[in-house]
C-alpha cells in the first residue's frame, strides 16, 4: 500500500478544457461549503495544534487558515478584472512570503475565518448572477497563461478543498479529530 501524498491529499489540480453547467454548479457548491468546512476543521484545535505543519517542510495549520483568504481574495480580484476588462494580465503574489508575515504565523484563525466567510459570500453573489457566457471571459496569468473564469472557478473550488484536506488529514493522522470534537 502506498503512503498518502501529504502535499496533494485530494490529488493535483487538472485544468479542465471544458466546463459545463453541472461542473460549474459543483464548483459553486464547493466554494459555498469551503468556509464552514474550514471552520469545522480547526474548531477546538489548540495553539500547539494550529502551529503544527501539515507535512514536513509545509505550512502550519494556522498559516493554511490565513492563506485561504489571501489566495481567494486574489482570485476574487482576478475574477472581477476579467469581468470588467478585456483579457487583463493579472499580477501574481508571493504566497510563500505572505505566509511568513506576522498575522499569518501568529494571528488568531478567527481573523481569517470571518474574512473567508464574507469574501465567499460576496464572490458567490457575483457568480450566481452571471450569465453562462460570462464564464468564458479570460485573464492572462504571467506564469499559467490564459485562464477562463470557468477554469478559475474550478481551480479555486479545488484549492479550498485541497487546503482543508491538509488540515483534516493531519488531524486524522494525529488523532485530533475526536479529541477536538470532545473538547
């Protein structure tokens, strides 16, 4: 039996060539669920547990919690740029450096849990009102090339579940899930 891939507990993201209405709805459901799933994943964890890396050499649980709204804020802005400009070139950010900033390494998770709740509510309010043809709009990522909003939606639906799985799989490996639920 092979050992689990601690870097990609739900598998690596594969950019879809085509996205249909049912795929899009599945991605919207994942974005909708992510804030509550993240909150549940860290509920009852101690500071020691929050400061445990999800894998050797990886970010701590706390850093992962703070990374999600950092990343999803960037995605939200990219989404809005693609809706309001013709094929804009977006600016990437240094996520590893953001994860080393003081609020990411020591801040309470509640800061980012609330931010992710509000951010996803706002982003989903936009997404749910868009006509289907809007999802073919594109932006250019300097490293990844041209991306459609359908592809961006698929990526961030995966991204949230990917990082939540980092936390839940660590909790399961360490036996935290049951202890945290009883605490």
